[in-house]
C-alpha cells in the first residue's frame, strides 16, 4: 500500500450521567465477535506503507451531569502522519493538535452547615 489518508473526521463520545455511553452498542458488538474461535498463530503480515495521514481531525468527549451541565474535552486540528512503515525498520511520526477543556461540574450539596457562635464576655461592675 502506498498511502492511506483520512481527512476531517469527527469523533464524539458522550458519557451520560447514568454511566451509559454512545459507544455501548459498538462495545457490545465487539464483545460478541470476540467469543468466536481463536485464530491460529501464523506468520506476521509484511508491512510496507509509505504514508498514513490523519488531517484536521476532531476528537471530542462530552460528560453529561445529572443536572444537565456538560464537561467537554476536545482535540481539534489533529494531524498525525506516519511515514515509511516497514517491518523491522524505523519510521517517522509527526503529531500536532489543539486541546480545549471546559469543566462544568455540578455544584456540591452542602453536607451540613457550620455556624460560628459569638464568644460570651463577662463584664464586672
């Protein structure tokens, strides 16, 4: 293979307040495939790829809290280039990205209250 190029993909992973995720159906499907017969060991594949490139990708993780607030972590303008991939040889990797984090955790409910009591003073006449 000479080149493998992927341009401008966007992946968004959403974790709901109950712990479920939009990846759950994919993970369940993969777990079902893993139960098949084990592959027999054999000779490894020969790799000789001139270039693999991921350009202008976006990867976003969203966590939704019970009150509806959202935490968002985003990698944008992700660029990854792998060059000269061959068995037993050195290759080259280039990586760049921007990162943005917005945390909006729900306010913590007070476990109790603390009240300062005024000190009593004795005055003698």
